C-alpha cells in the first residue's frame, strides 16, 4: 500500500496558512486520507516540530499541544519511534547511499 | 541438608508460553522455570514506585516475547505514567501476536474516546496563524538560530 511520509517542513506547511506550500501540503494529506493511504512520521519529526513552532514563543504551549496531539491521535498516522535498531538501519542506508554517490 | 521439590508442569506449557521449540537448546523444563522466575521478578518490579524500574520491567517483558506477559503488559497500559504506558505499547508490539496487537488497538480506541477535546487533524489544517512564510522551508536554519539564542541566553 502506498504511504506518505511527512517531515517537519510538511507539518509546518500543513498547519500554517501563510507558509509557501500550505495548499500543497493540505492537498497531499487530504488525498492520502481520502485514499486510505498510510501517513508516516517519526518521533524525531515531532520533537523538531515542537522546537520549531514553540521556540521564541511563536506558539503558546497550550495551542502547540493541540496541534501535536492531533497528529498523535489521528488513526491513519503511523508514528514511528526511532530506536537504536531503526537508527542503525537508517545509518547503514545512509552510508550505502554515500558510497554510491562517491562513485 | 538438601531439599527436593517437584513442580508439575502441564504438557502444553511450552505452547502456553509461546516458546519457539526450534530455538530451544537447553532442556525445556529449565527454560520454562527460568522464564517463570523472570516473569515473577518482572511482575514484582511492575509494582515498584520508581517509574524507571516499572518501565524497564515492561521493556524486559516485551523482550521475553512470550504471550504469558500479555496480561501484565495490558495492565501496564493503565500505568499512571506515560513513559510506562509507551513502553507497554512497544513491548506488546514486540510480542506481536494477534492478542497483543488487539490490546494496543483497544487501548488507542479508549484513549481517543477519552480525548474528545482534541480537534481532528483535518480541522486544524491551515489554522496556525503565526505569520511566517518560510518556517517549513528553512526549518533547519530557524532551529539552529533558536538553539544559538537559547545557548547565548543561558
């Protein structure tokens, strides 16, 4: 089944109406939900989103938590927790890609 | 003086514990007794006041990978601390049987019912008005600047 990965920029563009790709981000997520495709994100992305939206008081913590909770509680979203195993796999993939780039 | 005791085990104990027979090299009974002892110790740790001890016990129950741990992990989902709850979800996922996954599903359903005050993702699309135009595109730069600011304030 196709899935949609959403990174920090993706969530920022989805929630903030003045962001450059707000309409596109909403469109992609809407289509994925409509087509019942899995939407994937990670705990690292969520942590970065909290730092990005919450720092310098851009957003109050109460408001911020609502947005983050809406991600956490959406049934169609698979929230991956990056543990040591997943981190090793990703790092190995990264090294392989780097080797290919080197040639 | 030595004491001898006998424990009668049901014939299908290995099945009940979900032990993969092809992975067993030690005598089966020793494996079962060791597993029961570990289970017993971890169950005691689940009652500990220290949340890290409880979370660690939950993690180890998941690593045991046996169905006998499922009721304890289901109980841990109701722990007062969210770290223990999250560890219980991971542990049940690690066990991965239909029962374990079903309990995770039921728990998520209950949590959602108890959190009806959280707006849906769809309803929040394009509603966060903080007046930026490139936060998403340049989030690395913004995060780095914020970090530098925090460090210089400290």
